[in-house]
């Protein structure tokens, strides 16, 4: 039985709502552990690991990576601190194949420029500017997975240095691989008679049932679209081919 574009748009919305709910659930314990001011890296890392690792090793995990990136003086003696883990990887050109989560250790790799400029990157800069959650991508993640991903981030707040109110002290986030989204969503998209394309706010393709539309490509404007509520995504609906399904 065929389905509608609105139904699959609802499935996209539900999937991402679940990830945002998870980030909100993680944010509370992280804000609690940093509430006392500057702390040791090991204490923060243990808190974050307890939160994210179970989600990276569950059967058929949705998340490719997750964690917290701390700015300023959250971690004693450090200007920035990445408490971030990657899930098991298949044939990764940087890290090889792994069967267990891997801690992202930027100190052992040549990403000086990335560390210097990370506050200007979309996944950090937009939450810092808007104080709202944000989705970045799809983009090729050259830092971790070397594959197309979407990065979901949410601001984490702590006490301001002068003790007056709160300020953003970092982001809690998660990566979702596009190939994982395809496994989760594509069969439902294929149940719709018309060709469909899931696109981000800029019109870049995340996944599509139209073979000529590739991930990251700017999609042509089709006659109709369905918003995926609570996300920056839309499902574009193309004309049905003559004699199709």
C-alpha cells in the first residue's frame, strides 16, 4: 500500500525529535557537573562517557558519535576540551575498523587549525548565537567518520565568570551518518509513488529516491514539499513518472 509524503515527513520529524530529546536529557547532568565552576578533565569525561557510550553500542545504533565540547574555563587549565566518542567504525580511512567506541583525541592528530577556529564553525556558532539547538549538514566529516553526516548540537550553559547569570560554556551534540538515515528511512520513502528528496534548509539533499539527486547536491524546486516539523528539513515531492507504480 502506498504512503504519502506527509507520512514520511512525520517519520523524519519523529526520528530527529528523538535525538533532540536525548541531547536535552544529557544536557542536565553535564550542566550539573560543571555548575561548581572549573573542574578536572577526568571528572567531566566520566560524566559524558556514562551518558553517551550506551547509545553508541546499542543494537543498530542511530548515532555515529556523541559528546560534549567545552569552551572557555570549564576544564581547569584548558581553553577547549573535547569529551567526544565515536561509535564502532567500518573501514574508516583514518581509524580503521573498530568494534568498540573510540575516544576522539585531537592532541594526537594534526588538527591545529580546526581547534583554533572551531567557535566559528556552524555546529558551534549557531547555538552560540541563537541559544537554540541546530542541525549542521549534510557534510563530509573529515575529522572523524570520513563520511556524510548530520551534526545535531545544543547549547550547554554554566555560571558566568563574574557570577552574574549564566553563559554558554559549550555544546552537547551527536552525529548521525547519512547512510544510517538511509537504512532507517529510505524504505518508507520508496513506498510513496512520487519521487522524494529529503533536503535541509538550504535545499541540499540528505537522501532521495530520485537517482539523479546525490547527497549534498542542491535540489531543483519541485511542485510540492512537506515540512518535517521541528527540524530544518523538508521532503520535496517530484512529479510521478508516466506508468510508475
